[in-house]
């Protein structure tokens, strides 16, 4: 099992550009989520999904879109990048209940100039 | 959502036992308490989870008093490799597991 994988590992964008951060898991987990982590801070939930076709907003959803067409993939789209979106992005998955361990990916470091 | 409060940072030395306490005064009946560890440039990693009393695994112990308004993560005989940020999370009751991470406790283990 590869677990949770994220691509790319690092990305530089110019303000106004769009891009998609990829996340995939091979554990057949129903629940997937995206977090951002700013320097010296904890993780903040952006969007989450409780299954294919179902997504919902987290704490900081503005400027981001998600979709969940398959159980395995949960891409995060930045529609028009802003410097405030410079952060490290983590994707996570679990089998679906809080009692189950959340598995995190290695992260994508994004720099918006 | 249950909010947690942890010390911002702690220092320890190799071989010592470290106890990190987390306060969660408004924990709900169905909430579990979960601790994660995060090393620099890595995603968080699950350490331990409990509901009440004491839970122990190969990495740590988790002590939860009867009122469940706090919990203590205990790391026995820490080493330099335990230097990390530790997060205490309390689960939202009601079905969807939207984990809320606070700033965590930055543990520094010194030689």
C-alpha cells in the first residue's frame, strides 16, 4: 500500500494562476480531507468528503474547490491563486468515523508570488 | 465543537518521561480524544486514542479522568527523535469526523 500520496511536492505559482493539487489513497477509505498549515500553526480544514460524490466545506474553504468522483481521488483546485494561499497542504483519509485513524499524505508546499 | 487547550511548548531531556496535558472542558458524550505527532516537513501521524480511563500502546499512554475534561499524553523515556509537535484533538459528535487541530505543543528533547 502506498497510503496517501500527494503531487506535486512543491509548486510555485504567480498570483491569478490556477492549479490542482492531487491526492490519492489506496486504502479504500470513504473519508478524505484537505488541510492547510501555515508556519508555526496547526492544520486548518479546507474541505472534506465523506464519500464519492459528497463534499462539504471546512473552516477555510474560500478560494478552493473540490470534487470526489472516485473513492480514491480527492483533488483540490485553486481557482485564482493569491499570496495568502502560500502554505503547506495536507491531504488525509480515514475509513469514516472519528474513532478510525486519519492517515496523512506527505504534503504539498505551495508558494504564490 | 469541543475546543482544546495545550501548552505551546515544552522542553525535556533524553530518558525522561514527558507528560503533555490537554484541556477540553466542553467535550461531548460521544467524543473521542486523539493525539497526533508531527515532525517537520511531514504530515501528522496518529499516536493514540481513548475515550476514558487509560489507554496504552507501544508508543505512549493516554490518561483520561472520569470527567473527561482533560487528558494527558505520557511519553516514556523520550529520545531526541521524539522532538515534534503534538496535537490533541477531540472529535465532533454527530457523524462527520471534522478534526479540529489547534496549534499543538512543540516538544523539544535535549541531549
